[in-house]
């Protein structure tokens, strides 16, 4: 059952850029940030590092809080105040994603551009150990290992023009984080996936990779 408050509930398909698109395409111009209000039954809402309820909660946001939504992305299905949806909202001030089913936006349509252009983060598929974020402001990858599953968290990334894959590893074990600068020219593009693998200096066998994310160095 869906409740309508002049806002769209059903998630839209996210068009993720493939590596080939990076070689020929430019950025999709982002519209101005949108606003919304968190609406829960009263409890604080978890802010997730990736658009799924299984990702790490980086903080909480209070019921009734106003939020500025930078972009939206299709993630895991959630049932909340306004029904069931796969749409998630990225809120830079909170450092992560909140389910759109808990956000009043006074609109029945999608209100922000696709994520992955200047902001965003990801979790490897199947709720596995790897999480990562690209920090566009200074071109750093933050790679988290959240589970003792015998694998290391790893980001595989490609640069504009197709160079890559390059890798950023976190082989430190459960509960650790790696913060590593990567060489990306200012204003240039990269495309990355969050995976797990057995650590190696050779080309790894990447497992449970996330969908690809396109980002740029600010």
C-alpha cells in the first residue's frame, strides 16, 4: 500500500555509466540540489554509507529534520513511511544515503539527478565486507573492510581514456579503513567498482562487485 503526498514512491532505474561511456561521453548536467523532510514514526533515521539497509550506518538524522538531497540512486528495496521503494537519496551533509521512503519532498516525480557524479559511495554486492567512498575534493579513496570473511576489500578503478584497472586495497581485516590518494587530474573522470578479493600484487579475481560508479576529481 502506498501513501501519496504528491511525491513519487516507486524507484526508477538508474542509468550507470559503463567504462566505454567514459571514453566518449561527458557529464550529465546536474540540477540544483533538492530539499526534503525526514518523516519517521518518531525514531531517528539511519544514514547508510551505501544505498542498502545492510550497509554501515554512518550516523542518524532526526525525524522532522530538513535535508538537502544532492542526487538519487536505485538501491535495495525498503518499506517506510511512504510505501515501498528502491530509491535512495544522497545527502552530502550527512555523509551518506537515506531511503526515499522516509523523505517528504512534495513531489510525485524524481527530484534530483542520478548519483555518481561528484558524490557517492558503494558497497560490494551480496552484503559482503567491502565498502568504499571516493572523495572528489582531494581525490582519495576510503576503503572499508566490515567483515571477517577471508577476503580483502578492494576498489578497482579506470581513468578517462580507459587506463586501468588500478586497485586500492584494504587488507587490514575486519573494522579497518584505508585512506589513499589516487592520481586523477582535476576535473577528470574515473569509473570504479567496490569488490572483495584475495590480496595479490597481480591482477586479482574480483568477487561480488558493486555496480559501477562514475565520479570526478573536483
